[in-house]
C-alpha cells in the first residue's frame, strides 16, 4: 500500500512539473511574441542593427586603413581663359597615414616648376597646415572648432567600434522602455498600400501610441542614464552643430522660447539640460500623448515594408520598401507636412554578390536631384570608395565621378563638373585625384612649434586665412606671369 501511494505521489509530482513547464513555455512564447516585443525586434533588426554595424565599421576603419603612398591632383577645363593654366598645374603629395594620424606633404607644380610647398596634418582631432614661403608658421586648429562645436573641457572618448556600438545600444535600450503591450496593438491580414512605390501587400500592422506616463517614465530613466555616462554626453557634444541640437532640446524640455547661450559648450550645460528633461518629463509626456503621435510598422511575413511616423496634423515621415537583398529593391522616404508631401527620396537598385547599380531621386519644390550609380563593392580605392561610376544631376549642374585603375598606375578618382554660368553658357571641368599605394616619398611632420588658433574668433580666423590666401594668390600669379615670359 505504501509503495502504491509512493508511485501515485511521484506521478502527481511529475504531472505538476509538466504543467508548470508547459505553462512557463507558453507564457514565455507569448511574452516573446507580444506586439510590443515584436515591434521593438523588427525595428532593432531592420534599422538599428544596420546602422550600428555601419557605425562600428566606420569607427574601426580608420584604425585599419593605414597606407603610405602618393596623391596626384590635376584639373582640366574647356574654358579658354583657364585651360592653359589648368593643363600646366598639378599637385603631388606624399601621404602617410598610420593609426588614425595623417601627414601629407607635397608640391604645387606650375609649368613644371615647384611654386608652392604644402604640408597638412591631422592627429587627435587637430588639423594642421604649413605653407613655407607664404607663412612660416605651422598652424593647428581643433576640427570640432571648424565644425562649429565650441566645446570646453570635453575630451572625446577614444572608443573602438564595439565600444561605441555598446554605448549607443544601451541608450536605445532605455528608449525602448517606452514601448509596452498597453500602447502597442497588432492587426493581422491587413491590406496596406505603398503610395510612394505604387504597390501594396497584405500583412500585419503594428501601431505604437505612447501614453504620457510611458514617456515620462522613459525620460526619467534616460536622464539617469545620461548622468551616469560621461562618454555618451561627450559623444552628444561632438555631434556636428551640437549647439543647434542643444538649443532645440532646451526649448522642448522647458517649453519656452528662451535662448540658450551656446557660445561655449560644456558637459555641465548638457547635465543642466538633462535636469530640465527630468523636471519637465510629466509635461513632455502629456504633450506627446496630446499630439496624437503614432508610429506604425507594417510587415509582410517577416519583412518590414512600411514605417509611418505621424501626429494629429498628419505631419511626419513615411518609409516604404519592396524587394529583397540581393536582388532588386525599391525604397521611398517621404516627409509629409499636414497631409502634403514636402520632400520624397526614392531609391531603386539591383544588388548582386558585390555589384550594385541603381538610382536615388530626391523630389522637392525646386525640381529633382538624381544620383545614378554602378559600383563594385569588392574593389575600393585608398579612400574606401568602391570602383564604379556615379552621376549626380541637379536642375543647374551635373557632377560625375569615375573610380577606376589609372593608366599610369594607382587609382583615378575623376570628378566631372558641368556648370551653367551666369551668361547661359556651360563650362566643363575635370578634376582627377590619382591615389597610388606605392610607398610614396618619405613624409615627415613639421618641426616647427605648432601655433594653435582654435581659440580665435570667427572673425579672427577669417582675417588670418584671408591674409594667407592673398599672399598665396600673389605668389601664384607672379609665378604664372614669369612662366608666361619664359623666366
């Protein structure tokens, strides 16, 4: 009797465990396939992973693209007034790039004569130049200063591509917390029209409408995340035109038209903005909900086909795509203002194992701008540009670029420019940059003590460069005149 009771107890226990495991699997499967989780997963795979992979590669590539070689720049034009000069002028430079630092030194040749020596350097975010014979000083300037960033006491983090990716992914993970099953719905077997591509499909439509409390909670978490990550704050301050970004954030966080003093950017300024974001999170959350902000994701099978961001005024962005890689694919990105299309970009291309050809057309109020391309991603020049042909057409001019092996060695980057002048005539220019990874001539860094001009005002920099430019122009015109006289 005791043995029978024991087996009954074991059987009941096994059954209970089986029920618990089955329930856990069912709940886990449901959790993983909830609308909110799938909404985030689709965006992560379709957009974020691609962007982060590109960013990681771009961050690491300068560390691996070391070379020592020769650059030769020449130009041609059909303008009779300038053709003789262009045919007899060229710039030849030896270039050495190692571990993210670069030095290039060379000569400007006019009618076979060396009329100008020039040295350009770049290291640790500082651009330098030296023009012996024009100015004996070796000037250096912080590149962030040239981009318009006026950062004080900000040290740009030296991150690998993987570290940069992890930093941004952690930020996005905080943003994702605003998405949950209370504000995401999914409807299957929906008919979806792709207006920008003149197509359509039947699939699942996910709709994300954040509530005030969701946004408030996310913004508070984001504030804490930014306060705990000085490296992330430093990256924000390194964004080109960061002053404009901070001005926008200040107005949005405070809800006022008060101007933020962005003459000098600092980490403390960003921390103050973070505090404003936390303090105003309830108001910002209500404004987002009241605006009727909606993020719609349309999926055919497991393929993302349409993403639409809009508000109650029917303004926002629409992205649509058809086709797969490799193969033929179409994409369209439209900006919509109150129901009317403002700008639309369309891309159509065919991609094989390494070859890709197609076009990108940007439609705006002033007409179409089109980029046609036919390239081979398996072969790249020293600059990382794939071999092939590119053609950019605007209402007023046409630019062409051909990247191919040069007749005399190296790789040619031939830029063709057709420009309509004020008198209605069209002039044609051709500029060729030949890059040869041949070891080049020995290149050395300037021995002069650097003169840092990063702290100069915009007017002072303009005055300095203006004086150097005038001296340079005078020297060139003098050499040209002597050349014409045979002296």
